[in-house]
C-alpha cells in the first residue's frame, strides 16, 4: 500500500508520497522496499506523474514505461488530460505489450481471477453438503457420492451468483461487450484450458459450463477487481490556466486496448490516493470511524433505555392521519440529526479553515503541508497497525506555471 496526497490551489500543485512498495516475488509472495520512486517529473513539462499499486505492467517497471513514453513528447501538450490519454495510447502501440506470450499471460491472469472465485464457491458448496450429509442414498463408488437434487440446484444457484456478478461489473472506459467477445475468441483455447485447470474436479453440468464460458466472454471489457497501477497526472498543460490532476487505474493491455478505469479529474483542494484515514482525520478534526460508531451506539442506547426503563414514556406528537412512529424510528431519526451535527461541526471548524489555508498558501508552504499529511499517516500507522504499510522517505514536489516542477524534498537530496 501507499499514502499520497495532492494539494491544489489556483497557482500551484504540491504532491507528496511515501516510498514503500511491495513487489510480487512469486505467485502469492511479496518483497517490500522503501526506496521506490513514486513521483516522476516529465523533463521540460509542467507535469508530474505519481504512481501507486502494482509496480509493473507485463513485467516492465512502470517508471521505465513512463520514462520511455516521455521521450516521445517533442513539445508540451495542451492539457493535463492530453498527457494521460497520450500515455494510454502509447501503451497500446508498444510492441512489448502485443507480444503473444505477454498477451496470453495478461488474459490468463484475468480469467484466473474469476475462476478462482468460482472454484472457492463450488468447493465451499461441496464441503457444506458433505458435512450435512445432504447426498443421495446411492454411492457411485467408494470415494464419490451422488448429491441430492436439491443440493445440485443449490450449486446451480451459487454458480449463477458469480455469473451475474460478471454481468453487473462496470464496463471499462472505451470498451464494450462486442470487443470483449472478440478478445475471448482470440484466446478461447487458453480460456478452456484454465476452466479445466480450475474446475475439472468440480460437479459442473454442461449448462453451467456454458454459463461460465459466456461470463468469461464478458470479462475483458469489465472492471474485475485485481492488481492495477494507479497513475495520477498533475500540473499544467500548455493551455491550462489553472492546475489540474487526472487519474486512472491501469490493469493491462489486451488486444490492442489499454484496460483502465474511468478517468477522473479534480481541481482545487486536497486529494488522497492509497491510505488516508489518519490524514483525513486530521483535516476533519473528527475520526469518521469514531463518528459512525458513536452515532450507532447512541441509537442503540436510546432504544434500550426507552424499551426497558419504566420511568421513560414515549408519546411522539403526530398529526391527524399520520402513523405513530416507533421507538426505533424516533431514535434513529435523532441519531441522524446528531450525525448531521458532527458533519457540520467538522466542516465549519476544521475542513473549511484547512481549505482556506490551501487556497492562500505559496507553493513552498503547500509543499510542507503535503509532507505533514503523509507524515501523520505514517506515524499513526506505526502506532496503530501491526504491519505498517506507509513509510520510508517522504518525497515532496511542487509545480507552478512560472517555476515548473521543483523538488521540495527528495530522498536523494538530503536536507
């Protein structure tokens, strides 16, 4: 994990990031190092790129890919959005991404992500049915049993849950089901091979197999929660009068298309990426988790008091024709009002003053403030978490239209 922040006012952008990164070292093992470069300036441009999440795309370090892409930029681009779009298009044309073996690896990882979920669901079903003895009376052989008709219907339902899960996934930017099915037919043999690998020992009927194959045909165009690389482009395009940042999560490059989440854009204020709970708590003045639990506890105690204390009576006022409110309804309505009070208090006394500081700060002060927010996250994690995932040197930079990109603090610059 990581913790990163952008602070933006009309004149400049401050960006800060920790340096901890986890890299895959095998199928399910990771190595952690705290000297990674997550802020990458683009030479001769008023732009920086901040990365998070997975550190490699198809085995290539994201820093190397961004550097190679930046060398293709002969002149500044018009807007920050154009920089991100340029990088995504460059990835699609990169020969290393269209390599047959690379394409197979990317598609296999996508399909395995879904089939692993399905395997767990069917394995859980089988264990549950065997433990409950929900099987038919006749054994097919010593080691294999025939499950009852109701049990098999339950299995159908569990498979349908994951088939419907695929149908309800968000469609990725610029992709559609037709493209996804075309991609599937390029890798149909691989997909069937993975189905056999994951589900060969499961009780999958022909009808369910057809459903699973149809679900896989949809996968490529959909957002499937998996490893991704977060990229944030921040600063000024050549025609941008105000600073801006745009960001997306990149999953892979398949069949000539970069699979990424919807591109989001932000203007002034503060924006966190990665882990941010303790930093936001500092800005709000009130911990959101404490607020949620306190409001829930209040409602619970109120209901308990009204229902169990004979000294208290509940006679809510009602107009003619209205239904009488229950004790529970009354207490939850009151707790919502308290929650709204918390929100208003935090906004008025903490968040709004903090936003004013951002708007009025010169770039050097903005950089120091960004550093402080990451430091708060790292310190609180070192106290509260068993295994802190934010740490290492904190890198800070500022970008302005006048001065361009400038390091405020970097691990290689000392003090």
